[in-house]
C-alpha cells in the first residue's frame, strides 16, 4: 500500500492527492453532481479523508485515475466499505 495525502475530494468516490494524482474508490458508485444524494456522498468522503494521510492499494486504472482500496490509519475497515455501508456500493 502507498501512503498519500488527500488534498481534495472531487465527489463521493474520487479524490486528489498532494502530487496531483487522482484516485477512484473501487466498488463504490456515487451520484454525479446535480443528482440526488451527490452532496451526502461527497460529505461522507470529505469527513473521512480530506486533508488526511490515506493508504491506497491500487487495483487498476479507469479514465486516467488509479482505482483503489483506501484505508485511514487506525481504522479497521476501508473507506470503500464505509461508503458501501452508506448505500453507495456497486
């Protein structure tokens, strides 16, 4: 796993690190901007990882972004699992 510092949450399943790289959470599908529950999904992700150091495991690539499983140090589950529990799983 690689450690990255999250500088910005783009939406409920995409974020950017301090090096300008973009990541998409694997097995998570959140509403696009303008859709119902977009704000809720983005807020959940912001609270969990924005301005935090996150460990990412790269599982693939999609649209120029690494598709990852993300984990915050000290938490048992992944960020992906938290969003799935909130109803945003694939």
